[in-house]
């Protein structure tokens, strides 16, 4: 993008927010006298005007490849903007107070694109750590990129940790069989870490596989089922006779001895 004096003047005086603005004393390049100027910092460009109400800047300093540091001078609260290279100019500025000097040094040190690039890299690193989790965590149990979501808190977190149950439990001989859920007979997944799922939450212990009856046990169970009607009738008749006998004895005791 090409920039000329007109575009720079418009950018310096437009209504876009400034990163910092205020009066500073600037030392001349040829003469060592300090002149009071109105400075406006926008992005990596430091504009300075003769007066606060001036419509055009006197000059601009592009803050790339420079360092901002304090310097010794006859004036108080002095700092310098130094550029690399033997023929590069050093700008010496002085603030009106200690607080103003610290504010300007901080904002000027953060104005370059090099600093912004470092900030972006650090933010990207923190984002990756949030997505993948700490490396010292679950021994390689990490989420896939793009699958990160914020951890729930409170009741939502406790509900998510509960194991999922089938909507309708199958029944066997009238009794619910918990490990008849689909996939219960499969071996547990050992591809990830043994104690957590893809989100790092503790995984419930696997259900034991259902014991299947052998052919001999199935035959004995079938025989017992076949004999159950006759056995029940015999027991019913035996206990029925005993109950009838006890009832007869009770009735005779209620009537009393015969005269």
C-alpha cells in the first residue's frame, strides 16, 4: 500500500481511536533545544504536531525495528527511541511527569508489529494448550484439534460424568439384564488411556460379560423346568393336608372338652 502526505495527514487527524496522546518535549536533530509538541500514537506510527489543534502533523516516526529506553539528559523524565544502524536517527523525548513517561515508554514499546507478532504467537500457544490439554496429563489422552469445548461446571459436569444407560433395558426371564446393552460383550477400548475418555473425564469401569450357560447346565435346567409342575403339586398337597389337620385341632380346642 502506498502512502503519501495527504493520506498520512488524514489518518493522523481522523476520528479513529489513538493508542496514546499528549504533550512531549522533542529534542531537535541539529540543535539540542527541546520543543513542546503534541504527539499522537496510532498503531505503529507516532505523529507529532506543533499544536494540539493543528490540522497537519509536522512529522511521523514509524516504530519498526526500534527500541525504547531511558536516557540521561539535562531534562527530567527523558527517554529515547533508537533504531538499528549506524546512520539511523535517535529521537530523544521528555515527558512532563514520571507517570506520563512510564505510560509513553510502555505504549511505544508495544506499538511495533514485531511485538504484536509475539503476542499473537503466545495467544496461539495458549489456545493450543487449552485444546490439547496439558502434556503431563493423561499420558497421551488428548482431544482432536477442533473438538475443544469449554468444560461444564456445577450440575452439568456431574451429569456428564454419569455413564449412559440404554433407553429400555432388555429382560431375561422377567429380570432386567444390565450388561445386555449393545456393545456390552465387546472388549474395553484400550486405544486411549485406561482411566479417562476423550474429554479427560474418568471413565466408568467396564461391565463384566454375561455368563453363558454350557450345554450340560442348559440340559439340567431344562430337566428341572420339566419336573417343576409335578413337584409343585406334590408340595401343595402335602402342605395342604398339614394345614387342614392343624385347623381341625384348633377347632376342637375352641369347642372345649366334650361332656
